[in-house]
C-alpha cells in the first residue's frame, strides 16, 4: 500500500534535460465551463503530458487516431492492441476533414474520437516543420465550444485542453492530438447526441517563438460513436486518502458507472476531502489500464452529492474487463 501512496504524489517524472526545457512554462489550470483557457496554460499542457511520460518519444507521427491509440496501448501495457480494442476505437472515431487557412497555413481537424466526457481530435498543420524538439510546437490560444452545451448543472466545474501527442510527419506536416476533457458530474454525456463543435486556435508557436500568426476557426459536427455497454456498481467500499494528512480510510462510493473512456462515482459531502486511491481497469488477460486525469464537483445545485470523473489512459473494450481496482482493492464486474 505504501507504494500506492507514493505514486499519488510522484506521478510526474522527467529527465533533467526536459525539466530545463520547460522550466519557464507555467502549469495548466482547470477553468470553469464556458470559460476560455489562458494562453500560457494551453501552452504548458503539452509539457505536462511530456512530464507524465506518454508515448511522445515514439519515432514517426501517427497518421490516424487509431495509430496513436495503438501506439499508446503498447507503451502502457507492453503488448499490441488486439482486434477487439481496435474495433472499439474505430466505432468511437469519426472522420471530419474540416480546414481553415490563415496567412498561408492550413489547420485541419482530420478526425475525432468521442467518449463519455472526452474528445480526442487529430489536428494537422500544413508546412515544413522540424522534428528537432517537435514537442515544443503548440498554439498560443486554444478553445473548444459545444452546442448544445452538455453542462446542465449550475455548480462549479470545468474543462481542459491538452496535447497527448505533438510530432512532425515525414513530409513536414505538424501532427497534434488535442484532448478535450469536461467534468459533467455524471449528469450528462457527450454521447447523448450530435453537437456542433467549434475549435478555435490562435498563433502557432515553437516554445515561446511565434511561427505563424493567425486565428483559425474549425466548426464540425461532434457525432458520438458506439461506446457499448456501461458497467455499474451500486455501492462499494473503497480505500481513500486525505491528501493533506495522508491518512487513509475506507469510504463509500455510490452510483459507480464505468464507460469505455472514464469512470464516475458519487461520495458523500462529508467525505469529499477523501480521495479514492488510484483507479484502474483489470482485463481478462491481466492487462491493467489506469486512470489519467480527473476532476470532482457537486452533481446537484443543492450541494448534496459530490461527484468525480476520471479518464482512462486510452479507451477500453469493456467486454474484456473483469474488475475495477482502487489501490490494491479489486471489485469484480462480471
């Protein structure tokens, strides 16, 4: 158990060289829904993903979202993604092909993968870019708006945008995987129906140097795919930690819902300072897929239900899942 606690406070690791590269950049912050992320925060998001140890070091830019997920799966699990997992990615992913050109540079949303509260967008930027320290490319400003608004409850919540991947293809095209996550407190889903999405990006940067100035607007339908079955647990007793004192105890988690892309649950208002230990899915073959980021907020305006959502590192075919794990404690799902 001691190792589980250590991981909660030591998830971000990087080489001294990488830390020198990003020392001047600020950390990303979550902002309430309907508010734009600050420019510096969006720039730093790419750095946070690097520090978290994702597959950015892999050689060659992925041509499709499917390619990136397959690469990420192998990085996380050590095994290749099987046909069932690949089929899930295909069902969740829709082609887009919407472009906008400013000052001779074309930005294209190639395709999107839509989850319960997460959207991955494969963005390509025309030009001839260098592969040297390619992860330092980013947009100075970035925002995504959705119509209709999926956030239906007037309680403090938020969304974030970051870059799980930034790379340069062999033909010099800049390839970015942009991830949008929103804390919907389990009260709605991005899979409820078609929404109009508008991605707004400003000024292409390399570190703190402007490469191309411009304001690109890309509007496209956000169409949900086939996410499959949602697994539920009415109530479980999970290990949790008070992050201030590092004391541990068992708390009740209610209305646990597990989708292919995330997990949501509710705990009592009195227990809101207690954070359940790191969560993961356990597959039939022993593969473990852990949570990445997450957020918490009140699910109701009367402030009686404290809800949390945590996003899986990659979408998971739930037909292969046997248990959900909090810390070292597993809860069977079949």
